[in-house]
C-alpha cells in the first residue's frame, strides 16, 4: 500500500509537471486537478488515519492508479511529440508496439480504476461484503481486466477497444457502483442494519447523478472529441471522483466512516476538503478560460474566464464554508454567542438544564475541546453540565461571582483550532457573569417559590385556626349563656319565690327573719356565681392590674402549690392587651390542664421579657404524656392554646414525657405599652 | 351615742347608690352628706363638705376601671383625716394591694355585698374614720388559702413561729390576743414581731405602719395556711 501511495504521489508530480508544461494544459489540467488530485489526497488522508480500512485503501489505490495511468499516458504523449513518433492522436490510428504496451498498460489501469470505483461505492460504508452475491459479482468484475489484453489481438480496432475498456466503464461504472449501493442500502434496511440503510438517499442521488452524467456521454460521441463540450465533459467527468472523495473524507470525520477517531485534528480534515474543493474549482475555471481562449477573441475570452471564475467563486466559497462548518461545527462570533446564551438565560429557571446549555454554548462557540460547568451556590443544589471528554492538559477556570459569593465555576480545556486569546477570555468572563446572574435569579425564584408556599401554608393554617377560634368563641358564648340562664336566672327566680314566701308569712304575721336571712344568703351566692361568670368572660384584674397580677391571682386560687417567677420590671409595665390576654389565657388553660390531667405536686410559672418577646412557661411535675398523643388528637386544649398564641404572632412549644411532667412554653411578641414609674 | 359619721357616697349605679344611702341613714349612726356618681364629683364633694368618711365604688365613669382607687389616693393625700371605704365587686387581692400601695392608714377594702352586712360596713366606717384599716375577710380568705408563692417572697426568711405570729397579726389581733392564741408570753410575741419587722425591712417605720406593712407583706406573699385556718375578719 505504501508503494502505491509513494508511486502514486511521484506519478502525480511527474504527470502534473509534464502535463502542465509540455502538453496542452487544456486537456491535462482539468483531469489532473478535478479527478486525480482529489482522489489521491482523499485516499491518502483516509489511509493515513485508517491504514487497514478497505474504503481508504481502495480510494488511495484509485487515486494512485489514476496518477500512474495519467503519468504513463502523458509520458507517451510527450515522447510522441518530442521524439517524433509523429502521431497527434494516440487513439486515431493503430499504434506501434511501444505505443501499444503503454496504451494497454494505461487502459488496464483505467479499467482497474473503474472497477475499484464500483467496488468502493458498492461496499460502502464499511467496505466489507455483507450480503450474498456481492462478493461473486464484484470479484467477477476483475475479469474485465482481460479485455484490453484479449481484444486487440482478436482484431478489434484500437478505438473500439478504447471505448470498451476505458470509455464506457469510466462513464457507466460509477453509476453502476451507486446503483449497487442503492440495492445494498435497501437490503440493509430490510435486514435492520441502520448504518448502511442510512446511505440510501445519498446512494440514490449518486446513482441518478452518475447515470445522468454517463448518459450525457452518449451525446459526446456525436460532438466529436474536441471543442468546448469535450472540455466541459472532462470537467464534469471528474465529478464522481470529486464527489466520492469529498464524501469519504467528510464521512470519515463526521461519522467515523473509516473508524477514524474523533480526536483527529479537524484542521487536517478541513485542509483535505479545502484541497479537493479548490482543485476542482481551479480545474473548472482554467478549463473554461482556456477553452474560451481557443475559440474566441482573446479579450472576450479573458472576460468570459473572469466572469466564469467570478460566477464559480460563490460556489467555491460556499463549499468551503460548508466544509468548515461541517468539520468545525457552527462557528459563532462572540456577539452571537452572547446573544444565544442570553436567549437561553431568559428561560433559565432550572439550573440542571442551564448548566449543560452553558457548557454546550461555550464549547460550540469557542471550539473548546471540553467544558465543565457547575452551577449552584449557598442554598442551591449544585447542577453539573459537561460537554466533551475531559482530558489532562491545559485548562482554564472561571468562578461565577455574584457580589462576594461564588455561585459556580466554569472549567474548560484548550481550543481545538487555535490558541486561547484575550478576546476569548473576555467572552468567557462575560458569560460567567451572565451565568452568575442567572444562578442568582434562579435562587431568588426558588426562594420566592418557597416563601409563596410558606405563605400559602400559613394562610391555610390561619384560616383553619380562625375557624377554630370562631368555633371556640361560639361554644364559650353558649357556655356563658347556659350559666346565666340555667344558673343565675334560676337562682334569681328562686329568690323571688322566697321573697314572695316571706311576704306571705309577714301577711300572716309570722316570723320572717329566718326567711329573709335565707334570701340574703341566696343573694350572696348569686353574686358569687355572677362574679365567677364575669371572671370567666374576662378577668378584670388583667385589664386593671396587668399580666403578673392576673397570673399570681390565678395561681393563688389553684389547689396545688404554684410558684410564680417574674421579673420585677414585668410587674411595673403593661403589654399590649391582646398579648396580655393571650399570655393569661395560656397560663390559665395550662393550669386547667394541670388540674385536670397532670396530677402534679407543684407547678412553676415563669414570666420573662427579653429581646422584645414575652416568654411564658408553665411547668409541672405531673404524669406527662407522650408527644404523639397531642399531635394526633390535638387534644387537651393544646390546639386552642396554639391558635391563641399564633393569633398574636407567637410560638408555642410543648414538651412532655410520660412520668416527667409537662412544660408549656410560649414566646409572644411584646412591645411595652406603658411602664409605671416605680 | 357618738355624733353620726358624716359620709359622702360615690357610686355610679343609681339603685345601689340610693339603697346604700337609705340603709346607712336608716341606722341613725350615719349622716349622708352627698351621694354622687363619678370620681370627679366625689373629689368636689369631699373638698366642699369635708366628710369623716367616703364610701366609693372602685369602678366609676368614665373608664370603669379603678377610678375609685385613684380618687381614694387623692383624698388621702389631700385630706389625711378623711377615711375611705372602697366598695369593690372584685374579690381579687390585687385590687386591695393597689389600694394599700401607698399605705394602709384610713383605708378599707370591702366587697360590695357587705352592704348587706350593715354592722360590718359600719365597723369599717368607724375604723377608717379613726385612721385604721380594714380588709374584707373574703380577700384574707383567698390569701390564707393560697398555695401560691412568688420567687422573691420575703416571708421565706421568717421562721415558722414568726409566720404564725404574722398570720395572727393579719387577722387584726393585738400582741396580747396573739399571745393568748399561741399560749405564749406577750414579751415573746413582741420579740417575734420585732424580728419579723427587721426581716421584712420595716425596722425604721413607725409602729402602726409597720404592723400594717407586715400584714400586707403577709397578704402578698402568703405561705400555705397554718393549722388555724382562714380568718373571718380582717380589721387591722
């Protein structure tokens, strides 16, 4: 293979040299640049990176053989011109023996090239036999190589031989190869082999293109082997080789057609594509210019040549750009990069999506080998985004600063195409700043969401507690109403009855003293009862004397010893009424619980004021209870206590263990309303 | 028959006011100079009529809180010779503490229903007119029956015997009758009384005032009741 490559290269150089200098370059250059050079370099490229790959080998072989054939042909032409074999047209008459040998070798090689093209196309993408029949058919084609040897001795005219062994195969075989590829792709699709099946559209397009080109050749025969159309035909004739070369190189890089690993430098691929495209362009332009010069006045010819060159220039530029984009990916200007990322940021509320997007954006925009992005800061889970395989070697790192806070980091590898410039540095820095802002926004959004959730939760809780408070108020009203009607009113009715009784007794002249004493005692009882009801509605001492007085007074009336600890200052000052009432309600409710449930020997009440909050604690040494008990049942009036505490913006904590007593502790917001002098 | 006590009544409730007036005038021992409905009118009447005693409701317009106590303090400050009997619907010791905040002389705290116990009321009127002090038995009862303690109770420093003596003092007993109750000598009681005064920080006060302050200290910080049980009446 190495020999083929070297000899191909040498022959190419030789043929190019003599072809362009000594022969009419109108006939030589288009072919050289249009077909031989692309094939040879594409093959060389493929073979260099995947020496064992059949496609690469075949392509290189095609290129080399084309070069060898061309070198032979041109050498023969040069000899016949220079040494005076005296024949202008090698194919016009029966050649002498030397000529025959040269010609036959050249014909054999050309035929081999055509067969190789068929094999190359028909066995894409991996270059190996897959389906029954392929091997037999393609191998049998080599038999055609006998034709150039067999036909001349059999008396066939040299021109006809040329047509049979060179002209027709060259014209039709690429189309044949493409057709075979279509069949192969169809079979692959049926067999579920996706790699080959994917080639179906390309194969079909190739088959149509190549067969159309071959059909066009039919008309060329009647045009003669000369003139403008001949040259155009030559140029177009190179088309299969150009297309095949381009496709193979491109596919090698893009889809690892040759098993070429992705780490291969894209610049090499790009260079190869560039060479192929520009060779073809040069060939095209020169052919047109030279052809025009032959048939038209020189001024007009130059004009045509310039015009044609100008016309083909956009095509070439477009092909070059296409190659560049395909190889390097979409190149973005710094501005485009910022705009694109900015658009991404507008929808950035999920860091786990943003991180890979940023990584991809940086990698694509700056052609970085790899990028790793970590987003997230205090209070946010880290989101990672990585593109490209992280390799050891030079690396850059940008922390995402927002204020004094690091909200993530961008790490990246070197550029694939060139060095990392200060401009690139600025771009990354700007993106890092934008990303930091985005992370900050995401964090704000998250905080907002959690606050909204909290507010909603509080609202629900508030509604529930409001409902409970209203309910508690209603039932308390009913209780008071019952005590007034069933208790006090009945007592008063009884009192009236007893007074009437006393009057009757007086009318009869009886002794009313005992009756009146009884009435007075009853009246005292009604007063006591009334006082108790009124106290239950609202203890007046709380309003008149404040919390500590109300709490100690409440404590004094308890049947168990209650110790009240309170700061001296607290006795002198008054807190907002609702706070005092809530605190008192809490204490009296807690004491009621102690009496009802705790079986305590002593109770300690602590009242303290500090940091704008009133702390109320009622602790007993009673039986206690399991914490789950209250959580599940909400019993013991604890829900009411909690509602009451939270209604004034306070917090309630109840700690209890069976056998270890219960502590009710509340913290209520308290600004001092008034403070007595002493 | 002593001269009738000259009394001014302050009570915002018309029926109670007139009822009280009739009750008192009915006894013949009391001359009601005026019956008014507000604290302001009361102070006017006192300044004008210079009664011996004032009977005032604790709740009066405009605030219906403790206007009576404020008026009582004002009267005592302006006219130390005029006694004040506070009639209160609150059986709550803190109102009594409030009334006695600046000293107990010439002040009485009675529950309103004591109007029905005319003898008690008359006794209180005479006590305060004489510059002494009365606390409603019901209040004493609450304090005696109380289990409550405050953390800085000065009574914690007293011995058991001193507490006994103090408890009897709270029931308005003299040293002699305390001595009889506890079957101790009067000098022993005197010793206990003095050491109690010293421990309560009252050593520098005048004799009578000290007794009242000691009792109030007791009332405020009363310990668990002794074997004798609650007192029935609290004339000091």
